[in-house]
């Protein structure tokens, strides 16, 4: 297929043969050596997909920024925004020593069960009517938020929103 | 459905290598069939099969995202997000080809979206094809492998960026999927597979004209 307007050459029209496959193997070798899949990415994906149900909504990472260092010494804080079709989740993760405090907001607001999976732990809380939730003493580790449907929804509307996994 | 045209091979490569490549093509075909079986089992709820699919296709998706110009962190996020989305709609995927096509299209779209979103603050690192020694390889093999890589890198550098990007992704794909992956990347039909197409023809021309080709790839 020529994209320059020139007619395709005989070489372009030839079927892919063993030499072509060997060349593609060389290209594969080049990129496998120079730009490999990062260590741990598969494990992070396995963690993230563990509890995803059929029809769940996936919330992608929209922004992830460290807040300006405050005057409070050892505290470090970071704001992470996730976005799905129906819900925006913003969390502020403040590190104090060995644990993290997570302040979260849901938009649109609503009282919904919230789960934070972190490592082997599965922490649960509820967002209030204003969509706010707090989880204190969260350990560091790979973390994923699952915002369940508001109680009393018919099963077909009971979709959870699942975020991608990020390191807390 | 192997299209290997043994008779059309010129004296480019000796018979032993040709046979090795034929075996390789057969392996690629068998892999595609294996993927179909894994897909059925994953849809029935088997975690191990789902993990095997993720392990098998993540390198392809990684190179789609990186080929779209994303930095390491963004590429990781995009690949992870696309897998999450896939699992949420797994039962709707009917064939391995549909699976691969959906994933590649989703990574490409998601990569565009991330690149457009200026507010994302994760750092994008410039792609560097610098040398990283593999300590497991014997020194002599390493030198040869490295020379081969430099030759291939230089040859890819003489292609258009779009062609180099296509070949980078195709190199991680199963052969029956070349055409559908090229289309999922927005390339015109017939860009690659079953015919060689312009990009692969050009790379082959550049490589086989390289004086090192015969010594490095006997």
C-alpha cells in the first residue's frame, strides 16, 4: 500500500516470507532489549483486574499531582483524580509517617459504600450525602478504590465504579 | 492459514534459517489458537487463563502505547486502564482477533486522550534506545546481538515515523493479526499482511543493503 501516491512496488505486493518474519523478530528483539515492559506491570494489572465485575465502570487516572510542600514538616500530600462515565473521584492522600490518610470526594455527590483495596487489605467506609469519605491509617502499597452503587438500586443499575490501581 | 511461500525465497538466507523461520511461523499460528482457548476459559471465569492472556498481550499493548509517544508512567496507566475496561466487557468479545483488535484500538485511543490532556503531570521521558546489557548472555553473543540491534535501529531510523511505529507494534503481534492491528493503528488496509506492504518492504530493502546484514544475520 503506497501512501505517497506512487504505485506499489513488486516488493510491497509480495507475500510476507521467512525473511520478513526474521526481520520482524529482529525488531522485536531490539524493542524487547531497549524498551521492555516495566518490571511489576503485570502484577499491577493482575491486582487491578482481580475484583472487576462484568459491566463495572472503569475510572481512569485523570490527574496525579503532589501538592506543594506545606509548612507541616513531614506531611506530604498528593491529589489524585479518577474519572469514569458517571463518576469523578478525587482523593487527597496525606502521608504521615508509615501510613496515609485518604480524604475522598465523589461527584456527583451521594451516599455510597466505598472500598479501598491496598495490598492484602480491604478497607471499607461510606461516602456521606455530600460524597465525602475518609480513611485513616491506610498502609502504603498498591491501592484501588471501588465505589459501589447506592443502596436500593435494582441489580441492573447496581454498577460499581472501579479505579485503576495506583501506588499510595 | 500459513502463507509461507517457500519457493519464492531467494538466496537471501540459507535453508536452515529458512526452516527455522517456518517453524517460527507455525509457532505463531499455534499461539493464536491457544489464545482462543484461553479466551473461552477466561470468559467462563478462569483467572489463570485471564492472567495468561494479559501476560501474552501486554508487550504488544506496551509497544502500541510507547509507539504513540507516551512516557513510561503514562504508558503503564493506559495499558492497565485498557485491561480493566476489557475485563468489564470480556463476555462480549467473540474471537481472539476481536480481542486483539479491541485492545489495540483502545490503547491507541486512550494514548491519544492522555497526550491531549495537558493537565496530566506525570513525567514523560524521551524514548531512548540506549544499550542495556543483559548479564545472562555470554559476552560474545552480547556483542553480536548488540551489533544486530544497532543495525536494526539505524534501519528503522531511515523509515517514516509512522512506518517505524507500525513495525514496532507488528513485531509483537501474531501473524494472522497483522492486517487487523495495522487497521486498529489507523493504517490503510493492506499496509501489512498478507502482503509485505510498504513499511516492511522498505525496512527489508534498507537492511539487506546494509553491509553488516550478511555477517550479522547469516
